[in-house]
C-alpha cells in the first residue's frame, strides 16, 4: 500500500480568478433616454450634473449600455427617488427582448430628496448589453446614479475558499 508521500500530487487545471468589476459608474444622464430631462432640483443625487427625471408618461425610458466580462447573471444596483406615496413600476428589458421583460416596483422613498438603492439580478451576455427601464404607469420617476459596475457582480461564479 503506497504511503501518502509516494502518491502523485493531485493536479487541477489552472483557472483564472473571476474578473473584478471595474470602478466605472453608469450614470443615467449619460445614457440614452427619451421623454425626460436632467435636473438638480432635489438634493441627494451623487453626480454634480444632477439626475434624470423621466416624464410622467407610460413609455418614457432610459437605456443603459453596460459591459459584462462573461455571460451570466449579474447583481446590479439601482439608485432612485420616489417621493410619491405609491410604488412606481417600471419594465426592465434586457438586450431588447420585449417578450421577457419583468415589472420592477420602485417603492416610495417618502420624499424626492430621499434616495434609495436596491439590487436586482439581470441575465447579461459577454460584452455589451442594453438594460432599459421603461415607465409602466403614469407618475414621476427620478433616476440618478443607477447602475454601478463596481457592484455588477456575477452571481454564477463560485469562489473557492
């Protein structure tokens, strides 16, 4: 019976560690949007140029162009203000697939100067992706530093401990 010293060392294929996300911020005011305007009226936004206020009409939208290192599901973070008393729902459409959109509620933050952030997992392909947020009900939608690639983390990657 061989002793442990005589056994060959196990070999494992070399693997690249998961890519760390970049420090780039994707700002709503730098993306493609329609039926809205940039403003600096309500304090609490994170970019000195202000935030995006989408019009109070169904269909107004902002489309982000983001890069993912590999195909997979990614946790993204969205920052917003909703000073109304009601949730405001928006359609989230990834890569133009309007057959597979889902409704995302944006809950009340109690004031237009009170900003909140939540995470949402999105299926992205390797390379460039479009993420569209489209107003699904009438009402004001303030969107600031919405998708922060610093927090665009693949949830498909399992890290070895």
